[in-house]
C-alpha cells in the first residue's frame, strides 16, 4: 500500500512506489475517441483522462530533456470554448510561473522521505 507521508495543505499525501503499482491499462473505451489510463494500485484504482496523461507526459519531458530544470508545475485553467482548439476540454493543465526553487521549498521535504 502507498506510504502515507503526512499532510500537505490539509490533504493526505500518499506516495506510491513502482512495486505498489499492480497494473497499468491504457484503453480507448468503446464509443469514445480518447485514451483513459487506469492505474491499479495495491489499495485503489485511479483512472486518468487522456488530457491529464498528456499533461503529465509533457511535464516529465519538460524536466528530463532540460539541462537545468528540475521541476515544473501544472495548474488547472478553465478556458472559454472560443479560446481553445476544437475537441479540447475547457479545463487544461497549464504550466505555472513557479520557479524550481519555489517548488523545491514547497515539496522537497514532503517527497524526499
């Protein structure tokens, strides 16, 4: 089961190791066009939309391919229908202006345990 590492902003923080993940399923459900990512953990099942998985992948690539960047933050932004490309959700995870130092100060102690 995930390591309960404490609280952050009044929310329970759960950390899962690779061995806590029992199975990952990527699937386009019948009658749909977009992928869902199912992560089956030892104590729960998480289902993510394609947009969420794409945002996580974008954040990962942004850090792993940059010679100096060590963190990035995505925050939800709600767009008006006329502001976004066709077939995009009105809620998007967009890069914030948080710096590496700000994110390290905010999260470093919580996740380094």
